């Protein structure tokens, strides 16, 4: 069986073009505003942006958890 690439017509799953960190029940942009490409293991093509989180983002998540 052949599947369409994410984001293409006929794809069985869809992705946003960019994601954020999920902290305290909300989607939050990374503190430094940096992202990196999430690439498909099938063809190596980027299909969405993922936060390049830092210690500051981890601290925010820990503060929210406490």
C-alpha cells in the first residue's frame, strides 16, 4: 500500500506547518523563538517546524507543573 506524503491531497494524516510547546494546557512559542525542521524518515523532506526549546522552556514547564 502506498501513502500520500503528509500535507498532500489524500494523506491519511495532516500536520500543522509549525508547532509550539504545550505548557500548562496552552500552546506556547519557544522562549528564543527558534524552530527546526522535522523531516520525514521516508524521503528526508521537511514537513513541519518543531520548537528548538532551551532550558528556559524547560523551566517554564517545570514552573507550570509545580
